[in-house]
């Protein structure tokens, strides 16, 4: 698959990425990550290994897009997922069940 990372074209294959990452110890994941084999790598580390460029030359989104197109599982940054909505209080739940507004009016 042809993709552009840091303004340079690359022909990447899934097997080529697997071979490149074989034997590479994952750095701690603090941002976006990608699962390659049984390990989870930061996308910037994968980009450095696969393209042999400095991680400051490309964005994580470029690598994430390429890895997703190759069929790898990509994960958002920890804490980037939206927080769940706060649970309704018992009074709000009862009010909603009786047909009233779910949120108290201020």
C-alpha cells in the first residue's frame, strides 16, 4: 500500500511492518498506540522504525491512518475517550420515569 508520511511516499505492507517491528521493545504508551502482533507500540515509535525518520518529522495521525489501512488495530490516547455522563440522582430518575424532565430546572 502506498502512503505518504512526512511528505515522503512509502510502499508499506502488513508483513513488512511486522518484520520491521520484530525484536523492537515497545516504549511506554502515553499517547496514540497501535497493536502489532501481541505488543502495543506508540504510533510515533512505529513511524520511526518503519520510515527511518525522526518522529518530529511526522504526526501520529499520519502513522495511525497508514496502520489502520494496513489492518492493524489503533488505539486513542489514554484519557482521550470522552468521560461517561454523570449518573442521574434517584430524584432525577424518578422524575424521568413519571414523565417529568430528567434534569432539574434551575
